[in-house]
């Protein structure tokens, strides 16, 4: 039973490491040359709650030749399609693919490459960081909720739920995972773009009533669009969840801040607020806040000459 | 004929200097202690297109005792009301007051202190900078358009048009100045808040199509609200004017960038996008872009702990 981790940044390293330590056959895939070389030479180093070093296989996606039983997608959103294209040679009609990317709309991309019965969509509250090439920072605990997007795939999916649980990843098969995916998108959609634009931590942003008005309006747009696509969402419960998260993560810079401000990399805005804006347009639902913040983040990418 | 410049920052220094050089009786008023002391000790220094130094009177507003014939208001928007309160003792029922502040809605404040027949509203394209306490940077040329808000004041207003023109300030009495005030507000409303948030020059911001979408939408909201208040505005002409200004001023950081980013001072956002948002609410016209950018700028003020 061979698992590939497609996209072995911080989260991919966590999942790969935990599977490897549980004795599962796992291969990391990534495109970051320094990261690949460091792990091939010295192993994947783990720091944080405990220290460890494991000699886990890692290669570029186009170097993978063994057929995949299971692929966990952990790319950046804008690299998803390229990754799936690179993996064509190892995907069979039995390969199950689990998407744990942040954001919305990824299933539309994945469906182009994988039959629906083999697609699992999920959401995780595990976290992880990279301390540099080859070194993952793992702290705290988390969980995963996932669901087969086609009911016919549910039974086979349980094999992979068990696999991940044997690696301690605390996975639940969720009969209705989509609202959780939207709820996490609301967290990202209220914190990532705003903290990236204002160059601040989550706690700094959530400290003013003006910021909270922006948060509420963005959540409202997400809920309007989500419900119009048939997802049942509880706006007040989502607001409570976002506020709770803002307290727990107050000292953190969200990942989009890391991308835009700290590393001058392109952001995932098109898959968060931008995805809601686009879906809203197609449904005739106005989403001015999502539109404006998407355009402002892209404008800032241009200012920083990020390509 | 005594003129006070109420608010003697960069623009106040320009107007005061030009009046003084033309032999007019003029007193600068300001609250910035270092600036007052520098000018009282060494005179007002002029650099830029030419160099000069003039010993022009300057004092705090509450120190002014001679009755005013003419007051030119050049405060920051949020200091306008405090300034008018400080000036009560020198205002007579003949004192003409000219408002050249950026932004919208100032006449509502001024009317609380000055009879309508004595209020002149205007707009200027003169520019100026401060190189530090007591030193004004004057380059290029400009003009002023102004109008008495009450027709009965027009004839008396001409005295002050002439006064300013004798100082080379290129003033035109404008039978319909309000559209020009809104047009300038559109320039400020598209450039100031955005460049302050994105920490960039006007040219850097206007370089992407995403930014231009934001610009167009903000202008549209200004035009909708302006027209609903009875101001005749040509949306396409305003867009052209804003685009032209963005080219001419491409290398500049707008004043709100100077306030928020460079000097960590409160911004005038409530008198630009915020004024349109507020007016839009009272008229039932949606202005989500103005609302959102006003709240984001205030959120950034909070992040920077500016009070």
C-alpha cells in the first residue's frame, strides 16, 4: 500500500513523517530542490514537541514511477493542477486521492484527472511549519475530517481513514464535510488576506471594531455564496468559530502573510476570497468585499513584483 | 486687511508666504510647537524652485487677538472643528472664511461657526511639502477655484479672489465649484487610502489591472453618492482625470501614506472614502468599497497603535 504526499511543505512533511513512523510505505513529492537534497542527504529532521530524524524517500513528482494506491494532496492551491499533471503516470483507476488544501473549488480541478469515486475532500486542523529545507516544526495536535465526494467511494475510503489513523492523524469519516471546508475557508478568508495586507498578526487585526465589521461582512458573503451552492452554513456558528480561532491564534501571522510579506511569493487569494467572488458572480450574488480584497492582494503582488 | 492662515503645514506655508511676499498682512496659525518656534526664531525658510527666508508672524490659534478679515482654512480635516472653536474670538460677522481642505463634508462643520454668506468653499491643485519645522518645499505651480456657498456672498468674495491673485495664487471664482471638490475627492479616494494600505507610490498602485478595477469601483461609488446629493458629475471625465493625475504624480506617495506609514499619524480617511460611505448610508446607496477601505485604514491605525 503505497502513499504519495504530493506537495511536501510543512503539512506534507507532518503527514509523511507520521505515516513513515507508523511503518507505512510513503514517498514525499516536492519541487523545492534544496528541500529534496537536504532530506535525501541528511533525512527529514523534526523539531518542536519532540526531535527526530527519518530517512524518508523524497523526489520530484516527475521522478515517481511506482503506481500509487493513495495520494495526499498538499500543494499550494495554484500548483495543484501542475502537480496532478505530473502524477498522471502513477495514477490508476484505483488510486484514491485526498485533497487537504486550503480554500475552495479544488474538486473542480481534481475531477479533470481523477474519477469522482476516487476523490476524497477533507479539512484538517493539524498545523506545521518549516524551519528551512529538510526541517519540519511540529507542535500541538490536530484532526482530519474527510468524505468521498461520490457516495459509491465511501466503503473504499475507510481503508485510507484507517491507514491515516494508524499514523495517529485522528481522521474521522464525515458524512457532510463540505460545511467544514467552507468554515475553514471563512477562517482563511477573514484572516489571511487582511493580515497580509495590513502586515499584522491575527490578534492585532482582530483588535478593532472596524476590523470586526470587515470580518463579519466577509463571512456574510461566504455564507451567501456557500448556501446558494447548496451548502448548509450557520453564519453565527461560523462567526463564533472565527472569533475563537482569532483568540487561539492571536500571535500568529497567517500563511498568506508569510507568502506575501515575508517571502514575496504569490498568494492563494484566488482560491479563498477570490473563489467566493467568482462563484458569487456566476450566481448573481454580490460579493464586493471578496472582490475588493482579492484585487488589493493582487495589486500588492504587483507592487512587490511577484510573479 | 488681515488674513489668517489657520493650519500652517505645507500648504498653509505656501499661501502665507505668497501673501506675505505680496505685501499683504498675514498671520500663520498652527499648533506644532517646533514649527512655530523655528519660524519665530529664524523665519520661514523656502526651498525648492527658489530659496528664500521671510520673517512672517506665526502663533498658536488661541494667541490670535486681532479681528480677522479673512481666514484660509488649511488644517487636517479632523482638526477643523477644534481650530474653528479656537478662532471664535477673532471672527466677526464680516470675516470671510475659505476652506481648501481635502475631502468632503467640511461645510457642515464650518456652518456651525460661520454664517453661510461668509463661507467660501474651494479646491486647489497647488502642492507643497515640509522639509522639517520652519522649512517649506515649494515646487511647480497651481491654481485655486472657489465659490461662496451662498450667492449673496459672491460680490464680497471677489475682494478675496483679488487679494489671493495679487499673491500669484491663480484664483478663479467658480460658479459651480462643488463638482471640482468631488473630483479632487475622487483623486484622494482612489490614491490615498490604497497607497497607504499597500505601502506604495501612486504609480506602483496604478500599474495593475486589479488596482484599476478598485479605482473604477471607488469612483463609481463617489459618483453615485455625489449625484444623489445633487452634484452633477461626469464619471468618465473623472476617471480620465484620475488616470491623468496618476501618471503625473506616479512617483509620489500620497499624503495619507505620509500620515499612516511614514509618520504613524491618524489619517483623513473619514473625510474621504468614509464621508462617501456615511453619506451613501444616509441616502440608501451601497458603497461597500468605501466602507471596506475606510475600515481597513482604521484597522491599520489600530495595528500601529495610532491615537
